């Protein structure tokens, strides 16, 4: 809300992620310097994301966490196993054994992705 030559806003968000907690802690530590920091951060964000459109906030990129990717991969693999699209060379392997083997392969794959380090 504009108030003369100033803008005044209240900001509240859930501290339900590691990122939200980091931001909350930082804003608390900034004290009266919050406003200058927020302006600088938003200007920098807009400069680095020229396609950002205020009328489509859902298009704003968000960080995807390793656990989310692992869950997506496991869901896809479980669906493929259940549908018979992934099978084992070993005739006696159960779906659970195959899932454990795939989980191990997924963890190895994700461990090799430097994006998460």
C-alpha cells in the first residue's frame, strides 16, 4: 500500500521449508534494513527472470528438492513395475525385490548428480 512517498507492506509466510526458515531468520536479523534488502533482492530477481509476469504468479519458478525428485522417480518406476513394463531378468524376483534394486539404482543416480551437492 502506498503511503505518501513510501510503500508499506506486512509480510507473513509459513516456516514449513528449510528455505522459508532461512529467509525468516535472515529477515529477522536484518531488522530495520529489511526494506532495502527486499528491494535489492526483487530487482535482482526481475533482472535475472525477465519473463516473470505478475499476472501469472503460478509460473514463478520454484526450487525442486531432491526428495521430491526421488519420490517422482519412485512413483514412475512403481507404476512401470505394476504395469509389467519393467521386469527383471531373474524369474524369481518379486516386485518388492525389484523395487529395492531400483531404489538403490535411483540413489546411485541421484548421488552422481552434482546439482544436489
